[in-house]
C-alpha cells in the first residue's frame, strides 16, 4: 500500500462502496420493474381499446382466448352511501348530476343537467337536435312514469319520399332530420318533477361550454370513422378539424362551440317555448331549409311529448321491472327477461363450459324470438298492435315460447321464429341512470340516431341535428345489411315516431326500494345488452361491474349470425357452433351500459369501460 493509499484509506470506505452498489442494484431492479409494469398496463389498455374499438385487423387476427382474459382495469366500481348517484357516459356529466343532487335537486333535475352536459361531451350521440325516452320511479307513491320525447317525422314526410334518391338521404343531410323532442321533453319532465329552478340545470353545462372541454378518445375514434360527415359541414370542420393539417383534432384538444353555448343561454332564460314557438326555432328552421330540410315552424309548434304508463313485469322473486312502451323496445325487454326468469338461472349457470354453452344458447334463442317480433312493432298512435303487445308482456306467452327452445340445436331459418320482415338497424345513443336521496330513480336514453346525426349543424344555433328518418322502415332504401325495409308498421307517416331499440329501465324490489337503474347506448344491441346485464346481476349473481364488464353476445335474427365480443372463450364459441350457430366476432364497442344498483342502503355504480363512462355520487 502506498503512502497515498494509506492517506486515502478509511475503515468505512469499502463498506460504503458496497452499500452504494447494493442500493444502486435495488433501485435499478425497482426501476426496471416499474417500467415493465407500465409497459404491460399500457399494452393491456391499448389492446383492450383495439379489441373494443375500430382496429379491424387486430380483431380479425387475435384468436378467441382459451381462458377468460383479465377484467378491464380501467372500469371502476363506485360505492356511495349518501343515497344519491348518477352513472353517465362522461364522468364530467355524472359529476354535474351529482352536484344537482347535492343541492337537493330531484332525480329528474339531475338527469336533465347530466343530459345537457352529454349534449356537449357526447354531442356525436345525443343533444338538443335529437330526442329521448325516460322511465321515472317515484318512491313515495310507488308510481312509475314513461315520458316519450322521441323525435317525430315532419308533416311533409311520406312513405315514398326517398324513392329515386341515391345518396343515403335518409341518413345524411337535411332530409334525414325528424322534429327534435329533446328540449320539449326536458321542459315537461321539469314541470312535473323538477325542484330546482329551470335555469339552474343549465349553469354547469354553460360554464363547461364557455370554458371548453377536452375532446375524448371515444369521440375522436368516432370522428375518424365518420370523416365523410365532418368534412361536409362547415361548423363541424371548424369544431373538429385542425386548420393547419386538415386532420381531426387529437384527444385532449379543447372544444368551444360558441353558437351552441349561446343557444344554451337562451334556453336557460326563455325555456322550451323559444325553441318550439319563438325566435330560436325560427333561426333553426331558416338554417335547415337552406340546407334542403322539409321541417317547418309548424312542425315545431305542433310537436308534443307524451306521458304514458310504463310497462311493468313482475319477476319470480317479486321484483318489478318498469320500462318504456313503444316506440321504444321495452316490450322486447319484458319478453326476454320473462323467459330468462323462468329458466331459474343461478351462479351455476355460468360455472364450467357446458353450463355456459347451455345458458348462452338459451339466451341467444330468446333474443332470436324477440327480434322476430321487433319487425312487427310501430308507433301505436298509427298502428294497432295491441295483440302483439299483450303477448310480449305475458309470462304465459313467454313460457310457451320457452318451451319451443331446443337445448340441443338452433335453426338458421327466420321462419322457424315466425319472422316475416327484417328491420332497420339503428345506431348510437347515450344513457344516464340516476337514484336520488329520497329513493326516486330515472333511467334516460337519448339519441340523434347515427353518429353525428345527419351531419348538419344549424349555423345560427350550433345545434347538431338528428338522422331520425333512417329509423323508419323505408321500402326503397337498402339498409345496413343490404336488405330493403318491408316492415309496414314502421313506415314513414307525418308526425309518426320511428321504432327504437332504447330500453331505459328501473327494477324495484318488493319493498318498494330501487334495486337497479339500467339502460344502454348502442343501436340494436341496446335491448340484448340490457337484458344480458340484468340477467347476470339479478339471477347469476354477478356484481354490477362484473355484469357490465362481461363480454357480450347478441343475435337479432337479421343477419342470421351470433355476434359476440372478444373475451368469450374458444371452448364456449366452439360449443355454440356445434349447436348450429353461425358466429361472428364483432368490431367496435357494440353497446355501452350505464348501471346503478342499490343494496343495504348503499348504491354501486358503473359506467361502461367501452366508452370510458363512470359514476358519481354522494358519500
């Protein structure tokens, strides 16, 4: 050892080096572990998004899993002990509804406030230019109500109006627009069940509109898939297209629709009258007629919402299902759940591949019978289908159909299910579920029909208009599946409301307390997905998150194929094929369910991960 070595030597020096070395190794291991965890999480998230969104190549290439995949990590089961909660497609909108409940607003108040917000954050699916249907339950009286604010055909509409049209005029452009019912419905609901001042329901949404909101990934995906609509409307271009690159604005971009904000202020101050019989309505009609619409101010003036008795069905355990009548698909939901209830489903129904195959087969056959009847439905103000409705809501009739279901084989002939006609394929919507502190509940589903409606925005008002005419059956128009519309009960007529798949529903226990508030967005998959979640929660003992997260099955008879979502395991799909089912794994989100359930004075809420929905409530 040299003198310099001796001078530099310290009895603590070597151990210190060892300590530093060990610390560095540990830190490196932790760092690498975190990086790996982040990569895995991002991979799972992105893989999940690809599987449920729009990457067709990924969906086609990835095989069905041999074992159930992990549950979606980004889906939250919310728990609230304060007695009030809101589940919505957009968290900010659920939060706005929650704030209304905290101000002692009614369940209807909270629903309207949340829906106004959805008209911004989810404006490509719902908004002032569309319509809605709503189920309301009032705990103090035990009464339930069905509010029909579905949009209706203009007075100048007629069944052959799209003959010799070649550019999808029932879907795209001003000829696709029906008379909006959204604001009239809000006003009527508030007049009957509102507690807070009308204008107060607009406050948070107007603030959100003025400040702007961040473009969501879900809306961005739908922008990419509907470029043909966006680039054809100057207001949509200014709102969603980057001027420099001429490409869609990216998620996170601030959206500020000034004209729409001004319209919200007018409605908050003047109410629905200004829309249907005032200056705002005149501005709207002037804009739309310049674009080729047949809507008139008389259409707005004569539009009326309808209060009706909801459908009621009692399950074997004494719980009551309340849902909407026509033109919603509540009759089909009652029919499906009446059959499934009589199968005495339990947690064992999905235990093991054989039980799962049998249970899914029974559900699929039930769906097929239901959609055979759908082609006979129509607006009851225009067609007499009282016998059909009597059958669809009868447990005895459900039992008779159940006896026709063969556990060992399916049929791929529509005639086997007594189906005579195919039906129009409907599209995007938005759903909100609410329970208030006093035990009341509201289930709301609103729509502008196809994504971004008809692609027409009123220049003066900023309102994006619906494409509701495409929900009618149109003989001269080839539908989504390449088939002409032949359902006479759903033909176009002046003032008529088209049939919809929407089924906003409430389940109440024998004690009068709300057990479940449920509904969905997603076109013709709405009815089956709502029934599917009800069955898994009510009878197969999933919790609400498990029931909503579970990969879904769907069959609507036309086309003759079982559609299913990634995540159903290969042994089950193979078993269903052996029973004769033609299978097709669908792309996109399919359907999006928003659910609240109540148990032992606690509310559990879930917004579907497929659209990054969420729930907010009082604790």
